């Protein structure tokens, strides 16, 4: 029931936020904030009882019959993994609302409606364990995000929004086909229709076909992650989306891809995933290095950060295909930490754009003197992004690399080079924006430093990152049990792991 | 109350947090008190914890704060480990650190971002203490990166000047290269030995990896990479001279006394591993040797007072590496300590000179300043003597031990020794070149010089002078650490010994003839083209900078620039154009002419039937 | 008396049908188009009769009657539209009907 | 000769129960007669609309009751050899009748201002509906022909309806003539095909065709399919569609696009759902090729289309292609284990057909609501900023467009999902590929429409003047609202409709 409540809170919060605009244009954001904060309460309660999944697969489940004639049920459940991600979603939801607080001035109600529905969709993706339901949410979460980009985006929003939607939808259909094949095989092997996760774990496909099905899943998730070569929607979407949109995209939507890989691709298709590992590792290494390189070439600060996001998500992919707990934990940690740091960097970029009316690095510079607080915050997060020990990102990336080192020394070594290039672009951004000589533009003359609202938002995220960096086990313990369960999810999966 | 090791980093950290959160709002006096005071407290705490070790009551003190990360088989504690080696380090860090902080309270007084300065300085000390106290490599890595970050922030402290920013980034990225290799080393050690705890993993290494085993060699090499980066040794030495862009106290603390010696510490800490890989150990020695010579040559040609000191630092660390390479662990640590004393002294004195001469860096624009700047002169004199290993100064003892140890090494030993001696000769030349040019001769400088001093700046200098002179008498309590691998007394022929004493003096004499009495003239020396060419080459630090720029930086930036619009994206664009082409093609079929439509219906029917017939 | 083999009848019908088709395709005068349509319809009618006679069922003939009425209706509507066409364009050339395209 | 005539089968006598079974047809026919009489007495647009609507409503209710009985287990019955009254026909008669009511209400609003006789349109509408329901309940080629022609004849008139009134006259005339000429050719082809089949098999009751191996049979079958493909505007018989859509008045097009196609599609499904036909390799391959071509061509044609009516025309081509995929999978061998999915393909085909008709009717309804016989909102850009100018209408149109794009929360998603499932369980990889690519391309142009609606109208440009809701057009919003709610409801909770269709599928 708790899970349903979280979803309903978001869905109806959105509706009310929209309607409330008729009363007062300041009302929607408050309603949105309240409903997101409200979701934290059940989450806390779940966090308190995460030990519950030691004996059962899930911390908590919710199941209703939905479309029996197709063997589809309304199954929600969380384990440690999804709990962490749902928590991240709520947290970043608050951040996004904070970022939109003053930035969004027109059509406020509809904006917060979309914001909350995106969150709801993502929560659905993280909690659905009926594959139809999962796909349902997977598609649902795109539409409000499309609206957010298309309506409140910047100069080139139409292109960006359409690109985002097409990429994700197209690969989504590949996912659908593979998924249906899986269900079909289940029906043949067990004599009844079912989309339930735990049922589909028992399917044995085997052979060439399994590889194809696995690819269907992989491509869909790798596009969302995103990984080279499916990443090119992201820079456009990010640079065009309003700040809150970028925050959600980078912080939450990308994580659904990684989640899908961990939760579905590997357990469903252990054999072919194992065969696929070299490719996946190569892709992740390429993502890390290539996108770091491209990032350095960007002059649009949001595009730059977008590319760094791809580069960092490469570590997630790396950790996932390390086939061991350390790597997986690294992936999870990277997801959480990158969620915060990327969100923060994007809101900073958004803040800069709001103040200077430009995203061009060339038109910034020497802002430290004008906005020292902003500079320090930016410094903190770029340092976090380049993997400074003591902050969350380091824990994640270190564990991913450590995990993958035992599988492929070369992948680990090459990916580790990412730490060098990361420092190159991160520090370059600091230099270009905050250090160096003052760029004499009238826009800068009246540059205002961070206000209390922004400071508190960034403060929250800083605390989060430090917490992850110094006490990672606060989070890792939660996901640990879930990942243990996952690694023993299906007999085939266990078999494959044992061969390592 | 300070028994717990935990206090050591805590004080500076608190200082940092107070200064950071106050956001520079505090009055300068208070900032100074917090900034320097926190380090002072740390020093006290250091003495308290160090006493039992020095007195020999305890060999090690261990204190585990909490479990940092635990993932499956991987487990890394936030634990501290104090033994003779780290005792030396913490005392140097907090002691010299405190003096430098004290000095800075006066030196930086006019700077608008006084608070930011001390905040970062405190953070640095905290990180450095974590580095040397860490009981496992991961925690050490945390400190390692932390000091790197602080060094970056402090080099770029005056951010308005893009050049400083560049220097800072250069320093960070260059060291990051080393750090990455070290990180990979960590992966290797963990995956092979299943532990990152230093003592445990070293023990395991000795157990599981035989002498010269591939793993040992690889691990040692990877760690060496990290050390080379941090300690500005070949081939990653290029960042240190530029790092002088920061305020002088920074150069004294970070780029002379403490951080740059972290590499030495790391190797000494993991000496067990290096002993398993003698070839790598020899490589360490060779790197040290090459670096000390190259840096020596370069130091002789520089004009910038701080750059000279920077190169001398590089070359002195070269000596430490040489020592490590020949297995003279304690000697290297000893030299690390004495070097911290006299190099800090020199830098602080240089700071006084620079400040007194209104930020003049070029030594040839100074001259004859010994009257106006007595304190600075005294400091420089003593510092340079120690640096040049003048008998019975601190530098003499430490450098001596290293060279003797080198001499005793079979095979390469003599050559290593010879190189070291030659290096000592150069050291004599460049250190006293500095003294003579700055303080003697006729005043080239236009400006009248009033020595900027006062208790806060004079006192540290005086203390450091004493240490630089008498530091050699301090006994380094590292037997327990290196006991296994130290050979006790050196027995060398008197000849060798006298050579080692004489050579630096020769150097000093030579530089006197050139720069003091001017009986020999540099101009004449420089008249021929070869000399000029050599001078140019040495001045440019043997052209490493240019090499790296051409080999790495320019291509990378170029690549990034040309592919600004991400080629992968064009693939997506291709699909769009493709479908649009299809669209315009098919749209042409919608001609609107009825007879064409009828034709298509009929044709379609025929097509269907024929297809059906074919299939 | 010898009845005509039904293949021949079918051949005839097919030929008629094709003639009609050709007419529809080639003529620009819409009246001729309509007439060709008639031919096609009647061809299929003939085919029905022929095959009806093969199976000896009345369905063929019934179908033929259907087709006759059907064709008549087609023509009725068609002619109505042709008149409108002539009123508007003062021509009965179907090529004027190409405003809608793209 | 006498001998042969003696062999002629005697038609079974028609008794009262049979007439009762044909109640829907009779009721609409009655309504037509009454309508004509009332026009003869005196013209009144409202009255004639009420009459035709009443007829359709009565027919719908009657069919619904039949459906109920059949779902409760009443057996399928043949009325003579001509009509079959089974759950399928009952279901679709109900659907057709009620959507015809929708069209009637829309056309009342649409033609309100027409300065010409307006009543006959309603008569034609009823006539076309009668044709459609005849078609879906036909078991015999004769009834097929009758139904089809009744439908087409009425449609010629409906398309050409505003022929005297200025603006659209030229276009509607052109499209009417095109449609007439082409569909006549198609009918002729179809008839010839029937003749050949008859020649090969000797029966005109297509529900019990015994497969003959003679090439005549295949040729006939293909010609028959060609004719049907024309009506369904499948590639390569699709060229007429956009022109006719563009030229015809919106209500007529709405009817053509929904009821017209549904009726023919049901006939095709009936024909191909018989294993002995569906499993003929040659035929099914050709049909598959046609499906692929329709999907790709239709979507590509729509890619950059700026006229909404043409856009819908092209999208309908693609959608009929999707439908064909399901139809092809019908004859697939049932899943081993005799599970629910055995009749999955058939169900998915019917479901898709149903949902498609609802969606496109809704889309046209929204267009009609803002248009009138004088000014039609034809261009996509006419809908610019609709979301901010009239949110509710825009939301409805949004639902319809997203539904056509197959996005979740709408029935369109479930429908597409089922087609995917059907194709997968028949492992039709090629068709799936076309489906995936086509849908992706389709998204692009549907998003263009959505985007237009979302874009605020800038001060400088002058937006399309929306036709304000008057007394005459009050019904339309109701229809749209009903459709929207149904689409959303089915999109979120499709189970009941599934149950219904499972009952309906034989």
C-alpha cells in the first residue's frame, strides 16, 4: 500500500498543482513541494525496515489484478536498490522544484503537473515488478518530460524535445519486442501467460535468440543511461531543457537505464550478457574517455556538463558489467552521487544562465569576485565530479574500477584515465567561469550571488555528497542485500557467476 | 587529553570548517588566531602522541575511527597508524606548518581573502596529516588527493591572473597522472592480496609474492608513478616550478616542506614492496639521480628567486629518491626532515625579500641588500649553507648518509655516488649564486628596501635557522620501521669522505668567483654559442614543458576542438535526412492526377497477382 | 447442342475486363472513363454467369442482376458529378482534377 | 439444361425470427424511409438529424442486446445464407451504429450554416451506415457487394455534398469524382475476383469456402483482396486517400475514415481468419508485403505533411498496415499449452480496429468542433496554441493524437501493444521490424501536431479563428468527451473491453 501511496501522492499532487493555478499562481509550487516532501515519510519508514528483505526478496510488495486476460498484474515492490533510487528521485524532486521556484514564471500549474508526473513515472519504473507495468511507466515518464522541454525549453527546444522523445521511444519499442518474446517463451515453457518479474526470471531462451533479446533490453537501457553511441540525444535535451528539467534528466531519468540493466538485463539473460561483457566494457570505456574529450571542446556550459554526465555514467556501465558485488555497489554509488553532483552542476549552470542570459563560456569569467559563494559551491561540485576522495563520486568510481579490475585489467586501467581527463575539464570550467580576468559585460555588473533558497538547496546536496563520501555504508548496506538477492535471482545467473 | 590520534587532523579540520562557514566574515585577528592556533594545537597533540614512540615506550599507536567502506570482501577502515616514520612526518608537518602559518599571519595581512587563505591552509594540514597517519592505502589516497586539491587551490590563490590558474591546473593534472597510476596500483594490490591495509598487505606481499615476482614489480612501479607525480620527479617534475605562482608561504609549506615529500613518504611506507622488486628500487635511485642533476643544472640558470628554490627542491627530493633507491630509508626520511627545515627557511626568507622589494622576483634586479635585510640575509646564509651541505649543518648529515649508502651499493653504487657528489657541487654553486647576487655586489635594484618584519614573521625565521643549523643532531626514530632492511654503520675510506665534504665547498668557492668577487665573468663564459645553447636548454628545464605541450596538450585540445559537434551525432542526423528523402520521393507519387491513380490501382492488382503467382 | 466450354467464356470475360481497364486508364474524357467502367463491371458479370453455368447454380445470374443495378447506380451518380464538373470547369477532361495533391 | 435448373438450391424460407435477427438493419432502413418522407413533407435539418440518429440509436441498442445474448451463450445463427449474426457482427454493428450517431451529431453542427439543402446528408449517412452494418454481418458475396456499394454510393454523395457552396465545392467535387472512378475500378476488380472464386469453388458463401487449388482461386482471392485493400487504402492502392480526405467535408471524411474502413476491415478479418485461407502461403506473403509497404510508405508520406486532413489520411494508411499485421497473425498456430493467447491475434486485430475507429473519430471530431462547412481548420498550424486557447478541446485532441501514436495512458498503447504481442507470438520478425520503424517515424509527425498545440501564439501572428460553440454544436463536445473518456479508460483499464472482444471473437 505504501508504494501505491507514493505514486498517488505524486499523481494527484500534480493534478492539484495544475488546478490550483486557477486560485493563485504561487500555489502550484507549494503543493508540488508538499507532495514530494510527503513522499519522504513513507520512504523513511521503508528505510528503517530495509532489513526486512533479508528473508524475503522485497522489503514490501503491493499487488492487484489488472489485466488478467493477458496475465498482467499491478505489482509494485521495493528492495534496497529501488528504495535508494526512489529516495534519490524524491530528493532530486525537491531540488528540481527548488530550481524551478523562480525560474518558471508562465504556465506554472502545468509545469509542476509535468514535474510531478515525471517523478511519478520514474518512481513507477523503479518499483514496478510486472514487466508490462514497468514498460507502461517507462513510456509514461517520457511524455511530461517532453512537455517540460518543449514548452519551457530554450531557443532550440523543438529539436531537442523531439530528439529526446524519438530516441527513447524507438529503443523503447525494441525493449517491448524483446520483452514480449520473453513472455511468449515463458508461456510456452510454463503454460500460462505472465509478465511478473519473478516468473520471467525462470525463462530459458538460450541460443542466438537470447542474444537478440538481450540486445533489445540493452539498447533501450543504454540509450537512457546513456552510453556511446546512443548518447547524442542527451546534450541537446540538457542544453535546451529548463533547469528543473535538466536536474531531473541527469539526476533521475538516466538512472532508470542503469536500474534496468541491473534489475532486468543481467538476471534475465545471464548467458548472453556474459558473452556481451567485453563489448559493454569497451562501450563504457569509450563513453568515459570520448565524452570527456568532447566535453572539453564545448563552449556551451550545459552541453559540457551533459557530456561529462555521459562520461560519468560510463563508470556505472563499467561497474554493472564487472559481474561482482563490488562493481555493482560502485555502480549504485555512482548513480546516487552523480545524481546529486550532476543535478547541482546543472542548477548552477541554470543559475548562471538566469543571471547572465547566456550559456557561452566565452562570455563568462572572473565571476569569483562577484559571486564568491556561487564560486565555492561550483568548486565543490566540480571537485566532486572529478572524483575527490571523501565525496560520493569517488566511492562510486573507485568501487566500479576496483570491481572491474578483477575482470578486465585493461578496461579498468583505461577507464581510470577518465580520472585524469575529468580533472582537465572540471578545472577548465572553473577557470572559464569563475577565475581569470573579469569579462566586462553589463550583464555581469548586476550579478547577484546565491540567495538563501539556492544556498539551502546546494547545502543539502553538499551534505549528501559528503555523507556518501565518508559514510558510504549508510547507502551501500541498503543495496547490498538487494544485490545479493539479485545475484542469486535465477539459477542460470548463479551458474554464470560461478564460472567467474 | 590528546592521546587519541584522531585529534591531529581534527584541529586543522575544525579550523577549516570555522573559516569556511564563516565565509570570510570574521575580523583578521580572529582569523589569524584560528588559522595558526588550530595548527599550534595540532602540534601540541602531535608531540603528545609522539612522545611514547620517541622515548621508545611504544613502537606503534593504532587508532581506528570507524569503518569507512565495507563492500563484500572489500573493507577499508578510517584508521590511523603511528610509528617512527609517521612521527617524523607529523612533527614536521605540524611544527614547520605552525611556523609557516605564524609567518603567514604577517605575510598575508594585506590580502583581501585572508580567510580563504587560512581556510585552505588548515584543510591542507588536515589532509596531509591524514595522508601520513593513514593505516590503509585508500585512506592515504584520500589525504593524497586532498593535499593535491589544496595545492591546486593555493597555487591559483590569486585567481585573477589566468597564468596562475594555468599553473594550478598544470600542477593538479600532472600530479593526477601519477595519482591514477597509484590508484591502479591500489586495485592491483587489493585484487591480488585482498587487503589495502598497509601493514597487512605488505606482510602478505612478502608472503605471497616472491622476490622479483611480476606482481611486486608492477605494484611497485604503479606506486612509484604516484610518488613521482607528487614529488615532482622525472618525468612529472614540470609542474613544481610553475607552482611558485602561489603565495610564498604556500611554496614553503606545500611545495618544499611537506606535500612534495609525500612521494618519499609513500615509498618509505611501502618499502617492503620495493624490496621485493630490486629493479624498481634501482629505478627509483636512477630517477632520483637524473632528477637531481637536471634540476641542479636548471637551478643554476634561473633568475626568479622562487624558481631557483623550486628547482633546488626538485633536486633535493632527487637526493631523497636516491636514498630510497639505495635502501637508505632512514637517511632519506632524515633528509626529508632537514630539507623541510632549511627549505622552509629559505622560502620564508625569500618571501621577506620579495615583500620588502615590492614583489620583485628577479634576483638580478636585487643586489647588495644584506644591510637593509639583515634577518633575510642571515636566514638565506644559514639556509644555503644547510642546502649546500656545509659541514655540520643539518643538510650535511642527511645528504652524507644518503651518499654513503649509495656508495655501499654494489654494481651501480659508485656511479650513483658520483652523480650525487656532482649534484652537491651544483647545489653549492646555485645556492650561493643566489646569496651573492641578492645580498652582495652593488644594488641593482632601483627601489629602497625596508625589511618587512615583526614578531609573526621574524620568529619563525629564527626558529627555522636554529633547526637548519642544528637539525642534523635530531635523531630519527625509524629503526623499528626499517629495522629489517637497514645496514648500520657505514665504513668508507677517508678519501671518499673528504671528497664529499670538499665538493660543495668547491661549488661555493666557484660561485664566489663568479658572483661574489666577479674575478670570473659569466658574460665571457656565455660568449660562445654552445654555452648559450646549453644555457637556453637548461633554463627551459631541459625542454620537458615544450615536449609535453607538443606531444600531449596540443593534440588533445585540438582533438576536442575539431570534434566539438560530436561525430556520433551525425549518425542520428543521417537517419533524419534519409527518411526526409523518402518522404519527398513518395510525395512526388501523390501527383493528384486521376489517371495515374487508376494506373497505380491496376498496376497494383497486377503486381499482387504476379507476386502471388511467383510465390 | 454443344455448350461453350466455360474456360472460353472466362477468357472472354477477362478480355473484356482488360479492355475496360485500358479504357479507364487511357481516356481523358470522363464520359468514356465511365463507359469503360461499365465494361469492366459487365465483364465481371459475364464471368459470374459463366461460372454459374459451370456449377449449374442460379447464383451467377442473381449476381449479374445485382451488378447491372449496381452499374446503373454508379453511372447515375457519376453523370450527376460530371454535370457539376462541366458547370464548374466547362470541360469534361479529367486532367483538370489535379488540384488536390502533395 | 432442365436437369441443371432442377439442381438449383431452393432458398430457405425467411421466418419472423430471422427478421428479428436483422432488426438493426431494418431499423436503420425504416429511419431512412421516414427521413425521406419527412423531407418530402418539409425540410428541417434538426428533425431529419433526429430521425436518422434515432434509427441508428435503435439499431445500436438492438445490436447491443443481441451481443448480450450471444455473450450469454446464444448461438451464432445464419439468416439464410446471406447474413451471419454472431457476436462479432453484433459487436461491430453496435460500434458502427453508435459512432454513426457521433458523426451525425458532428455533421449537424458542421453543415449548420450551409446555404443549401442540408437534410439529405443525414439520409446518406444512414444509408452508408446501413451499408456498413450489412457488410459486417454478411456471410455471402452478394451481401458483401450490396453492403459495400451501399456504403460507397452514399459516400460519393457525402463527399460531394457541399458541391454548390463556394469555398470547398471544387475540392469536394474533385475528390468525389476521384473516389467514384477509383472505387468503381476497385469494385469491378473485387467482383471479378469473386467471380473467379465462384468459378473455382462453386459457392458464394465465403464463410464456407472450400480451398480449391486451381490458380483461378488464388487469382480471384488476390483480386478480392486488392479491392478490399483499396477500400482500406493499403499500399499500393492508397493514392486516393489523401486527396479524398482533403477535399471532402470533414464529417464525410470522418465517416469514411472510421466506419467505412471498419466495415471493410471486418469483412477482411472474417475472410482471412478462416485457416484454410489465412494459411495459403502465397496469399499471406503478399498480404504481409502489402502490410510492410503500407506501414513504411504511410508513415514516410506523413512525415512532413502540414495539412491535418492529409496527415490523418497518411497515418490511416500506416494504421491499416498495423492492423494487417494482426490479421496475418490470426492464422498462426495457437501457442502450445493451449493458453489464452490462442485467439490472441484475432482479438488484437478486433481490438485494434475498435480503438482505431474511436481515435480517428475523436480526432476528426476535434477538427469538426473548430471548423464549419465554410472554414475548415485544415492546416496543422491552425492548431497552434490550442492548448492555451481552449485547454479542454486541446487535451482531447492530445489524447487522440497520442493514442494514434500509441503512447501509454491511451487505448492506442494497449492496441499497439497487442499487435506487437500478436506479431511476436507468430514470430513475424520482418513485420515487427516494419512496425518498430514505422511507429518511430510516426511519432515524429504526431509530435509535430502536439508541439503545434503546445506552442503559445505570439502576439504578432493572427491565430485561426476557432468556431465558437453555438446551440447547434452543443452535441459535439459531448461526443468528444465520451470518446476521450473511453480512450483513457481503455488505456488504463482495458480488461472489460478485452472480455467483450474475447466473447466476440469466434
